[in-house]
């Protein structure tokens, strides 16, 4: 169960590709997924101060000395083992970003992909980590999945964002 984030400032990083998955030309893993995550988190958990990717990107543009690539964060450790504390380079990147946008926590979909089933349909699945940016502790790690549908179906994408919002809502 995710911790209660009421009153906390949480930056939401863009969805990262699952191992072996490709990234679309615009940098997204699944078209519209980051927007749907932002919509549903804001809708279902208004008591949390969310900082979404566009605001983080603007802050990075004002700090050109930081060379953090939001869509290719060093999250590979999450694909290999249970992570309790993160190290560098991810910790350094999150610490710097948190200072820029005044966030205590980072919510990162560390792996997102559309997973096909045997019927030709599929669903979007995500593994998500909530990290304390002050010390690097992983406060929560979980998995969510959207409703079955096609890869390019907006309703299927929205259902994945909604599933994450529901999981984090109290």
C-alpha cells in the first residue's frame, strides 16, 4: 500500500520504457500516457501537490548546467532486483530535480509498456516507484495495469492513468 501523500510535494517523472521496449519519436513510451497519469493524479488526489513533467522540463530549461534526461533515467536496477535505496546517478538526478521544483518525493513509472494478449488486444502495464528525494529510500513500489484495449486506444491509455490514480487515492 502506498504511503499517504496528503500535503506532500511530489514530482511525477515521465514513464520510462520497460526493458526491451522502444520509445516513440516524441520520447513517450505509450502515446498520451504521461498526460493521462497527470490528469488522473490531479483529479483523484487533489490533496497532494503534484509537479508534472512539463513543469519539471521548464525548470530544467532554466538550469542548462544540469544534463538530466527525463525520459531516460537510470532505472535499470528496478528491472533486476527489489530496490530499497537508490544510488547514483538516479539519486543525484532526483535530488537535483527535487531542489529545482521543491519536491520531497519522486513518483517514477520505472517501466511502462503495452502488453499484448492472445486475442490481439492488450493492456498498458506499469511498475511504479515512489522515492524519497532526501535520502534515496524507496518508500513504495507497485504495479498497475489498465483495461484491455488496443495500443492506440485513448480509453485504454486513460484506464492505465486512472488505475494509478486510484491506487494512490486515499
